[in-house]
């Protein structure tokens, strides 16, 4: 039985809730892919929210090509997540106010009224996660079983999530 989109998004939210930093991948004008760390500020519905600079390279790249990818990794738990989506940049003052916290003043000296601050919203279109057991013993047993039975070794959960409207 296939999960419903809302259940899928709840599963995704649960997977990434404790991973605050994602690598945002955008495409430069020549097609070169570029990644940089971003702090996920909010997961709401099928949107991920960030703050960034209007004049940053990522903002320009998103204006040229809105398809992006976000990757999350929690190495200690052997959890890896890839999120594909459509990014938009806006000057939504209400959302800036909602997402703002004092440490952002390091990047935006004029505070939340800084004219360079913008909201980066990623509408999730698809995601995939790999969630593997952390115990070396569990890995060893699974690996040994695969060798003995001739079956492929699958060390954990892997699921692709399609988000439909």
C-alpha cells in the first residue's frame, strides 16, 4: 500500500528535523552544479524555508534555474536524505520576521530590516532517504547473511517519496 503525500511529508520531516544544515545544490549559468551549506529554518507543508542574501550567487543561480537539490546527512545515525524541489526568492517581510533570529545579524548587519535579506523557499517535489542501522554488529550480520544466502545486502530503509499536489 502506497503512502499518501501528507504521510510521506511527515516521514520526511521526521527524518530531517534534527539535521539543521543542508547542502543546497544549484546550477550555474554554464550548467555546473554548485553546493553550499544552508540552515533549514522551517519545514512547513511541502516547503523548506531559508534566509539568504539577495545579491548572493545562489540567489542569482535560482533566478536563472529554479530546480534545486538539498542533501542532508546525519553520519552518526547513518541517515542520508536527498530533496529535490523548486526554489523561489522573495522579500516577504512577514516570513523574514518569522524566520529571523539574532545570529543572522552576522550576515545582515542592519538586522531583519536589511535590504539584502530575502526568503528562499523550496517547494519539495521529490525526496529519497537512506536510513541504515548504526550498529556495526547489525551491519556484519546483514553482510554475512547476504554472502551465505547469495541475496543482495540491503543495510536499511530506502524510500523514494513523490510529492503530488
